[in-house]
């Protein structure tokens, strides 16, 4: 199934149309650049490289497995979308920017497999311990604010980090 066919399937699953936006919109912090839309971005060869979902409007029937079918994802932004089984996201090896804000996340260890990540925002969740970041040496931006983190350990290898929000 092509990425465009997968997009049409995804629209059926969530019961609404997705808006195509230029890739550049994914470079701006998502809370500002994509407000009010559920969106996607395409590469020049027609692959889906960005997905943005905000809120469970209309009771999304979206599953993480639906998202993982897009093998070329570079940007994934899920904000206030309640999902389960985030560990399968570790299959998305091309991800450079991952935003999982307010999704009820309790464990972040799956992110350790996403070594291409340069930006990671896991704010507004239920994370209590920093785990799995040791291999994310390309990471330049990390936001773990508004969680229940009690100890700051596991950041020693993040030498490229230029922005940290706890």
C-alpha cells in the first residue's frame, strides 16, 4: 500500500480529512505552526514524512499501529491524543522530531531505539524516571517538563544537547 493510500485509510479511521502542509511547517514548534489542524507533509517523492494530530476530536479510533505503517516518517507530533503501546514507535528509525505531549505516557525507554532523533518533547505526561536516552547522541532539544521526574540521571551522553526543559 502506498503512503497516499495509507493516508486515505488513516482519514477513514479518524473520520476526518487531513490537511497537507509544507514540510517547513514541521520545523516550527508544533504548538504554533499547526494549531487547529490534523496534518501531514510529503517528501518530493510522495512519501509521508510528517504527521500531526491534536486532540481526540470525535473519538479517534487511531492506533499507534496505523502510524507505524508510515516507514519514512521524520516528524511525528501527537498532542493530547490518547493512545496505547507507544513502544512500537521504536520501529520508526527515520524519526528526527518526536512530540508526544499530554498523551499519558509513563515510560520513555522506547525512545532509545530512535537514534536519528534531534528533537524530543515528552512534556505534560506521567513520566517519573529518565530512561533510554543514552544512545540519542544527535539530540539537540529535549523537553520533559510537566512530568513527575524525581531524579535527573541519564543525560550524560547527550553532548549535542543545546536546549533542555525539565
